[in-house]
C-alpha cells in the first residue's frame, strides 16, 4: 500500500507537469524572470530527471559515485526540447513504473540508501524527500514561470490536480 501511494504520487506529479507544459507557447520557452534562475526550458529539462534520477542511482548495477552517474543523466536531460518534452515525460512515467516493479514494501521501510551529500534514510522516506518533493517544487516553479511569461488563465487547481485531461491512472 505504501509502495502504491508513493508511486501514484510520483506519477500524478509527472502528469500535472505534462499538462502544464502544454500551456507554454513556443516563443516563451526561454523565458526567465531574472538572469540567475532557470528558464522555462531548463526547468522542463530538470523535470525529466528529478523524479527518477535517485531511484535509478539507488538501484544502479555498478557502484559508481553520484557524479559519475549524474553527469550523463544531466547531459541527456539537456537535449530535451519543448517539442520532445511530452515524450520525455512519458518515458519517465514508464521508467518509474519499471523501477517500482523491483521495489518491495519491505525495501521502502528497511532498505537504507545513501544520499550523495552523506545522509542516509530508508528508501520510502528518501523517495518522499527527493522524487516527490522535487517534482512538486519544480512543478510550482514551472507554474509560476508560465503565469509570468504568458496570458494563460492558470489557477491554483492547475498546479495541484489534473484539470483538463484523463483522471490520474492508479497503479493497480
């Protein structure tokens, strides 16, 4: 049950991000409200890895350090364009489902994982602290950038639930 709750929340965040991305006019994709922040495109690119990156890292087959693992992942994300974003997010949804097929309820409670910054946590807690929180945080940054850059009539529910597309698929 805990496993399904975590997976469903990750997928729901990804689906909301997908929908928000459809509200971005192509001429606004490079918008940033000030110089030292990510542009809309850079936020989109990060969103293609922040929900699955740590799960992949914690279940990698080799024992590479985080930087060795992360650099190619980030490079791949940097190739995502506005036009390829929906496909990249669909791939992330498929990937997270695939990764969760190898995770048990016991893993979530008892498998201790290492963060690259030195802390440790049970896998379930770590997924909430990374995948879910980061997707939610960067989704809100995207939401805010879209509202600043466009005349889209987005409201609070657009940031927290799927307001225009099919209901969230529940992991059965």
